[in-house]
């Protein structure tokens, strides 16, 4: 099945000049979504993760069903102020300004094999911030995954861990 047929592109969202790759059309198609989850689980299995670390918010949609066939849990990496209890934070630079990602203080155990999961890899900044946060908490980041890679933005080159994508786009 050609899963790219289920990714809708929306020009000028969320602002002019941005071409948004929308996975909502993929996740609402049962056969395409089932195929996505199955293929993703097979891609991640060789890394032997102990846990998936899902990036807020669409990464949650990907990681949760994929964790089931892998028989592992999911850590939520959220934007600042969204998690209850004690948290660990990591601030990182954006094109204009900074952002913060957080995990719960007890989310990752020292030495756990972690695979970071998101819906899309663009520039790699959020994924690297997540990796820094997980590593500073004792996690062993063994890989990263995104459903969609915007290869023309060259985010993969900024990553310091193995990376896989289910679909890759070479141009906007």
C-alpha cells in the first residue's frame, strides 16, 4: 500500500510559505493506519527498545499503537507545563526564540533503551532536544523514528542517532 496517498498536504499552514504534511487523513483510514502501525513496529524491532518516547502531540498517536506489538511502554515528551508531578526540562533554540520539552522525573530508568517517535522530521531541533532530555535522565537513545521525513530540510544530518522514516519527501 502506498501510504503517501494518505498524507494530505495543506499549503500556507500554519503560516504563509509552509506546506503542512497532514497525517489526519492517514490515521482516519483504517487499512492505511493498520499498515502504518505494522510497518513501524517492524522497523523499530531491530533496535530492541525498552520504551518509546513520544513527542507531543502527534508522536503520541504513532507511539501508542506501535508499542503494543512491541510489548513495551511509552514515555510522553511534552511542552512545558503539560505534565503533572515533578518533571525534567530541556530548553532549546528555535529559528525565532526558544522552546522547552519535559518528561516526568521518573519516566525513564537509567540505561533503558529508548526510541524517540514523532510524526514528522523537519529540521531535527525538537528531536535532538528530546534526545538530550532523555540522555540527561539516564536513557540510552538507540534510535529515532518519524512517519514522514522532509528530506529537503536536511534534519537527518543534525541527528546523532540512527534514524528511520516510513515515508520521505525530497521536495515541498
